[in-house]
């Protein structure tokens, strides 16, 4: 496999790992994928900045929902210590403890990655979706 293809695969793997840990509700492993100053832009346009705020937000989401997300990278590339991965996703979101129908949503994602100690970490992450998932804060 050419080096460029291996690099793109490694970049896309960060999003796949994010989805795997998210589905497992492993908040610590999810947070380990981010830089300390990461920015998360939720599907509703809200902006969460920094790991402490991100931890609080994601913890709240995990208390409200269980999710099964599938990521499909469309394009990834790196230049120096910065990179991106974007693609589409589908997700089934099930409210915890409520007899409400699951929310099936799909859309696109974009992650900007930064190399930190030889590991790719998410510096910025954005989602779009066809159905909003309400999050109580």
C-alpha cells in the first residue's frame, strides 16, 4: 500500500475509533481522541471549546442517549502536523429510559486533526444532520 493511502487510512481511523468508543459509551477513550483545546460544533450549530467543556457536554449526551454511529470517510489528507478527514455518517440514537422511538439521522462530518506526540488528535469536529437530536444542557 502506498504511503499516501496508509496516511489517509490512519486519518480516517480516528473517526472510526471515535464512533466505536462513542457507541461503547467510553467517555474517557472518546476524550483521549481530542486535543486539550479542541472545538466541537454540534449539529445545532452550538460550539463547545476545550476538553473540560467537551467532557461536560458529551457526558450529558451519553446520559440522555445511546447511539450507534457508522462513519464513512470520503477524503482525508495531511500536511505537516495538520490533517483533515471528512465523510458521511449514519446514526441511530435511542433516548435512555424513555419509551420514545429511536432517531435515525445521517449527515456529514469534518474533523481537523493535529499531530500531538506522534498521534493524530481531533482539534475541531463538525456535524451536519438531517434530523436534529435534542440535547438538554
